[in-house]
C-alpha cells in the first residue's frame, strides 16, 4: 500500500504506508507489518528501501543547491493500539531451534542498519520523530529511541519484556537510552521487565513530548510549528548531542553479537515462553484487525 504526492519519492512497499506533505516537507511513514505487529524481515527491508529513497532525494536536492525536500520524517504505526511489539519472535525461535546462527545474525544486522540509518538521519539534513500512539515493546521501543524526538500519547505503554524469556533488548536499547538517562536506571528498566506509561517516561526524560490520548498527530503538527521557529538552534543542539556522546555503528554491532550469542544459549523452557508470547501476539493482531474493520464500518 502506498500514498505519495511526490513522484521523485514514489516507492512501493509491502509493509509500509507513506504520505508526503510536500508543501510542509513532512513525510509520514506508517508500519503495517504482517502477520503480527512486529519487525518482520519484510518490514525491515521496506524501511531500508524507504530510508535510502529519502537520502537519495535530499542528497540530490543539496547537490542542486536546493533545500532538502524532506525536512521531517514521522515514523508511526498503521495498526490501532500498537506501535510495535518488537522483534520477530517466530524467526528467533525457528533459528535457535535449527541452530541457524547466520539467520539470527542477518536479522540482527538488518535491524541495526534500520536503527542506525534512523539515528544518523541517513547523513542528510532531516529531523526524525517517533509518533507513538500504541504500545511500543522491546525492539519497537528501540526503534522509537533511534529518532531525534519521541512524541507519545499519555496512556501508551513502553518497556522491555525480554527478561521474561531470559534475554535483553539487543538492537540499541542500552546505547540510545543511556544517552538520555543514567545507565543504572537503564539496567533497572531492562532487568525488571517493567512496562511503563508514556507519562512516567516523560517525567524522567525518555519521552520528549506528551500528547493527550488521540492527539498524537495534532501534537506532532504543533511541535513542527514550534521547531520551525528556532530550527537552526534545535538542529545545532542535536548535532552537539551526537558529537559529545555519539552512538557508533561498531557499538551497536558489538552489542548485537552479544545478543546473538545469548539467544543461541536459550533453553527449551525459555523458547516455550517465547512461543506463548507469539500466540499472544497473534491474538492481539487478530483483535486489532477486527477493531480496524469495525472502525471502517462505523466511519466509512
């Protein structure tokens, strides 16, 4: 599915829905993964393709002496009630049972390519905003943390439940969070497996902008208007932040290797916990799909 107003940015994706507001320079990107709301390999490949298209367009604009076409990239979810439930647990279980470390490592590297591309803004002038209107767990939370700013609706839940099956979030959680809050608190969050509300995370500085429930999109619009008034200062501060305390690709990949090693050490009992979580995700996916259909019938 695809909706785009600029032919120079038109791409077709299986698990992304995009819309470009050319006059404002705002690109909206909504994840629409299947069969469950997680980072499937197809979604990750679509995101890589999408990020490269933006980099190509903005780079071409700069070479031509123009201002970049895409000034703001908003990353959200097409599924109501969920931003992302994290990594592809089905893939993890299959790879671990088959002792296929290469499959697990390939997934890890693909995930980090997406997160690092988001974190670096593809090395072009751009501001990235995570719009969180539904629960963001595990890798879903990590994906949001890679953005310049997090906008979250009040009752949204975020956290790292990986400790339930004796794992940890290995695609950037520690790296990105420890640049926002103390490493001691980061480790408490990971080890506890506790799920937080957006309001709680706003109070400690993880969430940048708190929106009322149902007001996330409008709040992004208001933020962009404020951002435009002192854009030079804000962009300079982001550059300073990333210069003073940068997250490097080598750091993410090294942690990713620790994650692969830990995953391959999981026991049969821990894999059964993952299987239960997969079934839970499938039930949630079915419920969300039914909710979306009901909404279409009501409002269509």
